[in-house]
C-alpha cells in the first residue's frame, strides 16, 4: 500500500525558521481583540473607581472643614452669606419679592464654599479674596450692610480649586463671564415649602424665610440642635455636574456649560450655583445630554437638583461628616415624602425605613 505524503503547510522563511501562516495570524489577532474587549471595561471601571475615590476624598475634606466651622462659630456657614442686617430687615418687612431692594440680587454675596476655606488649609486663598462691605437702603428705609466679594477676571475667586472639582465631570466648568471659581458641590437647602415660596421650577424666590427645610440656605445659621432628624440622616452637601445645569438667564449664557461655583454669586438670581434642592421635580441625576449642554440648546430649562457623572448615583456629605453614595433609584416623592426628600429635611420628624 502506497503511503500518501502530506504536504508541509508550515511556512519557512529565508533563514529556515518556521513562520505564522495567515490563518494562524488571524486567529492570534482575534484572540488579542477579544482580550482587549474583555479588559477595557475593567480598566474603565478601575479608572472610574479611582475618580470616585478622589471625589469622596474632596467631600470628606469639605465635611471636616464644615465641622471645624461648626466648632469655631457654633453653626454651619450660611449657604449664601448675607449680613444679619439684610436678613433681619427682609423678615421684618414681610413684603413680596422685589419690594426689599431686591435682597436676592445684592451684588456678589460670598457662598459657603468661600467661607470654609480657612478650615481646609486654604487660608492663603481666603486671605486674597477681595471682600467688601456694601450698604443699601431698603424700601422700609432701613440701611443694611452686605458682605460681598469683588468679582473680576483677575481675582482669586476665578481660580478652580482641586477640592471643589470632581474628576469624573469632563465638560468645561465656568461661571458667568468667567469670573467665578467652578465647583462640583452644592449645599442642601431642602425641599421647597408651599405657600411661602414663589417657584420657578421649585427655586426659592422672595424674602429670606425661617422654614427652609435644609441646612444651607440664604443667611442660614444652622447648628446641631436644629438638626433633630439626626446628623447621620440629613444631607449637608452633595454633588452637581455640568449635566445638572442650573436655571439660565439671558445674561448667563456661559452657565450652559457650568455646574456650580465655590466663591460667590453674581448680582443676578443665580443662587442655585451654590445651593440645590431635593424635591421630587428634580430627581437625583436628572440630566441634560452633553450635546445639548455644549451647544447651549437647553434654553431656560434646568436640571438644578443634585447629580454626578458617576454611574448610578452621586456622593453626599451627611451632617455627621460621613460621605455616602446615594443611588439614583432612591425613593423620591412629594406626598408622602420619599426617602430622598426626608434625607434633605433637617427636622421633619419622619422616620426613614428603607435603605439608601
């Protein structure tokens, strides 16, 4: 029986060494492509985990600074730092919005992010902020003094600070006219109350009032005794991103790509650059698409609740200085109040029975 000779399919190069066939080469490429496809999500997840850890570290520094302020001043800082004279005059007149010399539009009142700088090893930045005192007379003929920060493109208030920047937020973050230091963190002023609020998509308007349900708001001086729901069960500060774009006025075009600011407010109604709400109308991680933000096509719409670029939720500082990741699927409702709303109230007296 004649033995059939099988041809040698191995390719021999000119030096006599065996080389890959085309089929073998294609198989190797396919295997490498499959491995890359399997590994890439893991690498991206690891990078996001590192970014989220950095964000949590920022919030922990903010939490410690807040408590240092609490120890030194016996209260958390005001969300927006108006003088006591402005607040007292506004409450005494009890007049509709706009009848008290537009207190909410007074020029450049510093925000909580500026006032805690000395308590987070940023004394040098704080000392270079151009604070000023401005006096004005309300319609009730009461002269009040307001603390302000002079904003300019050359002032230190324009500078971004690493402690106020979440590395997961990739879009440009600017304030109006580029004269505000950007921030990815805002104070919790709670849930708008009915009757005493004139709402533009839930935003606070009108005179400063006592029944704001959160911890940081206009002229607030909240201490531990005021947080009767429990320090570990009340939001203090939470994340915001460029996708949670705030309400935009025609002269705030740059805000279309802005999340928040740390330094001060401008002389327009832009307090949601430093304060955010937790009402059911602004659910956690309610977002505009990036393309809509960068093109400025979102008009006067807003998503000015809390939210982040982290998948699935956002980080919050609780009033006990702990940092929690809150799922975007948290129970959120107006009546009865959902878990999300109860965590934003400092003294609603309602128990929290679900996980968050």
